[in-house]
C-alpha cells in the first residue's frame, strides 16, 4: 500500500487543519489506519487510530480536539485537528497496520506548525 499524506501547514494557535492520507495499491478496508507525529527532538507517537470496525483511539493529549475518520470507498483517512496548540507542532505521518499495535507501512509525512 502506498500512502500519500497532505494538508499540513502553518496555523495560529486555536486554529484548525485537516490532514488527509490517500492509500493506493492495497486492500485499504482491511487495514487499521493510524496517524502518528514526531516533534523535533522527540520520539514518534501515535496520535489516533481507526480500526476496520470504525472504532477509534486517541492520545490523551489530543482527545476532544482531534477526530480521525476513514472513507473505505475512497481509501482515505483524515485527521481533523481543532483548537491546535504550539505543542502539536510536528511532522504527521499516516501508517497502516494489520493489528493496530505494530505499524509497518508509512507515508512520507506532512509538517504541521502551530504558532503561538
């Protein structure tokens, strides 16, 4: 599966962005999809994931602000990010998993910068 992420950019604190990840070349509907991020000097972390069933999981730091969704017909997974904070600044990656615990296929990343 090839993954192409888009939608990053520069936004002021309190603003919103919507990231999108388009998948091609595989069976999207059978895959768990996750959005991860890596801030400068920090380890990559899981931000949100969406299971095949549509159930979701979020990092505590983004609960209530971010929403992950998937469209199996279009093979896309989106991340709506509201009330952005400077600490959300990072490169955001979409990734696929068969189990939801180990992600083995990654997109190229899209940079999100939140100014204070």
